[in-house]
C-alpha cells in the first residue's frame, strides 16, 4: 500500500528480541521491521513465538533483552499502558473482553469518558461514542448496554477489534482476528484492515488462515522456533513457498503438518 | 458489508433475547431477595405485635448498621473474586483499642482517626499479600483473622473496657438525628456512596473487570494490583467503622465483639446476588441481603423464638439462595463460570 522510500523512518523496528520462560527459549533474537501503513503478516506454526513477540511489542511481556525503536526513537515498555500511549494497540487471540461488562464498557475499558473532574464515568457519552464507533466500522451490534458475555463469538471479536481500532492507533496488532469468525465476518475484518492501513496505520496480522494474508499483506514474516526464518514480499510469494517456510521444509510434506 | 446486511434481522432478534436474558439474569437474584424480604416483613408484621412499629424498625436499622457498612465494602472485595475473613476480628480489635485509648485519656477525635487508620492499615496488609504477592486472599485474611483476634485479646486481657458515656464519641453509636439512630444514617450513607462508586466510577468498573477478566483489564493498562489492594483497604476501614459503631453503642470495647461477623457479612453479600466468583455485583442486593438477615434476627426475637434458631434460619436461607443462584437463575444466564 505504501511505498517504502529509503529515507522514510520505519514505524517500528524490533531488534534482537530475546525472551526465555524457564527452560523454554520463546524468542531467540528476533528482528522485525514494519513501515508506516504497511500490513505485515506474521506467520509460523504453533509455539513459533508469534504471540510472545507481539506481546513484547504491546508491552504485555517484558523481553529479557533486545531493542525496540518506534518512529525513530528507542523505547521500552514496562506495561501495556506505555505501548498504548505511543499508539500501539493489540487485539489478543483470547479476546480479552470482560464478559460481565457491557459492550460500551468493554470498548472504553481503561480509558472511560469521565465527568465531574475525572471522578465519575460519563455513561451516556460512553454509549453514544460506542454507537458512533461501531457504526463507523460497520459492526452490527444493536445494543451497547448488554454484557459481552451474551454476544456471539463473531460479535465479541468485532468488539475486541473495534476497541483497538477506534482509538486511532499508529500500529495495530491483530492476533488471530478471524479465527472464530463466520465467512462474512472475515470479509468485514479484512476490509477493516485495508481501511485502517490506508490511513497510514501499520498493521501486524497474525493468522493461520494463509489465504487471508495474500489479500491484505504487503510483507510476510515467517517465524520458526523463536527465530524469524523468512521475510517475504507478499506480491511475489506463492502459497507453496510460504507453507514450506512455515514448516521449515524445502519441499514436500508441506501440507502434512498444517492441519 | 453487504454480507453482514443479510443477517441483520436475525441478529437483532438474538441480541434482543440476549439482552432480555442478561437483564433477567443480572437482576433475578436481587428480585428474589427483595421478594423474600417483603414476605418476611409481611409475615412478622402479622405474627409479631411490636414488629411493624417505627421504633422497632429504626432499632432494626441500628442493629444491622455494622453489617451493612462492612457488607458494602465486602461487595467490592467479592466482586474482584476475593474474600475478607478478617473483618470480624478487625471489629473486635478496633472497638477494644478505641475503648483502651479513650481510657488513657486520648482526645476522642484523635482516637477515632487513629482507629480508622488502623483498620485501613490492616486492610492494606491483607491487600498487599493478596494482590501484590498473589497469595490466596482466603488464606491471607484467615491468618489476619487469627492475628487480629489474638491482638485484641492480648490488648484487653479478655476484659471489656468501658467507654465514658460523657464523651461525644458515644453519640456515634447511641445518638439520634431527628429520631433516626446515627448508625442507621451512617450505614445508609455509606451504602449509597458504595453503590455510586461501584456503578458510576472508573474504580467500580475496574473492580468488576478485575473479577470478570483480570488479565483483560491489566492489558488495557489499568493497575489491577492497586485496584485489588484498594478493595481490602475498604473492608479494613469499614470493619474499623463497624467496630466503632458497636463499641460506642454498647459503651464498651470487647475483644469478643464481632465473632462470626465476617460470615454474616458474606451471607448478606451473597444473598444479594453478588457472585463469589467475581464479576457480578449488586449493591442494592447487598443492602436487601443485610436487611433480610436483620429482619430474621429481629422478628424471631420478637416472636420469643430461641435466639439460637436465628443462626439456623440465616444459614438455611443462605444455602437456599446459593442453590437458587446455581440451579434456577443459571437458566437465565446469570452464571457463566
């Protein structure tokens, strides 16, 4: 979507990121670069380290070592709040919604509109804003005052994505956003990704639905056992090539491990 | 977008029913406890002569004031899926120490502030271990229950300490404003503030979120540990207030006050429909739950039933409420965990 001019500053560069959990090396020195407005597909088999890498970028996991440069400035995140303040939003695989809180409350969780000098929730504004945001994203949830626990899986995912998108992030990380969705809802999400990236928002998309990647991605980064194995141009890469990189085989038996 | 349009009508129907279910489910237990309360009120009004008198009802409010104050705070703790078992001991310790320091000639205002600060400190310790050190609050507060009761016994050597009736501080427990007992007024104000905080402030929202999906809340950047600690400070503070209410009402601080108080408070909260698993809370339900317990105790005494039956009836009602909670209301989606 966006040309990567040589002189243009990358939106984010992660350099030599390492993270170990006990005896498991989750990340063994990963370097990842994303340009402004670029859509990068992050793929890899289960336990390749995709989610951990993205949690590092979102501030939910503190890496053991490594460097993150955001908009040309070195940054470090002690909490998701730090990452969020820079404009990094993440939609987690496990949805991360509070089932007992209503749609509007989940959309604004952690940054509710307030009144009375910040003491009280501005519930009316919250519902009005929620309605406006959902409509702007073509997300069809008629009522914003029902607990999200009462919604369908697709609706819940839509709320989770809307939560991230509606606050104007610079970098949006989507972890398996389409895994639980019906076909029509997948289309909506892919359209949403295109719309967002056209507004110069960078997107990192983690998915196992490889066919989605070629529809929206500029680059495809393949992870394998805690390392970045390949950085491919989405335009000039075949599905076969991608699959063989994911399973770390040169040729053959490539479909075997996928499903 | 075109694809979602085709499913619109269908989806509106499902969400309407979802909303209906959610609303019934959310309020079913509060409605149920309100019905139980009304039935009990009618029953006692007809069976006990002096029950439905203004004097008795005001007296009833004064009796349940300590329970209501602590139950308000306990609603926050239980909403985070925590529990505070130490409130009964904190009541005993704060009442005893209040009487002791007053006997040593402390200024009553200073003594009051010191006792409330002590309660908050006890809550802080509970909260620090539970929230920052991730030790199960059941264990932490069980240990504090023992420590605080022991401290109260040690401080008083087991004797009750009288409080001078001429001090202004006894008005907290015994005074009346326009005929209404001060403890009742205090309890109602605290319950209303609690309701406002739980339903209308970001903090209340985070308390529910912490009990519903704490990890989700943490990822949005909320300091969940601080929220988790604060709710225990609230119960500690509320328990100290209850201790002051009880000691000043009786004009005496006793290390045996508040025995089993924590269970009465938890019963009131759970009766009201707040889920022990967190995430679902009803402050109105807590108020109704506390009233129900008070009406049972008061009514049975007026009927000259042995006071020993009070606990049996209260326990039976709790069991019934939990049973209804998990078996009957679950049908409306009230329980999701």
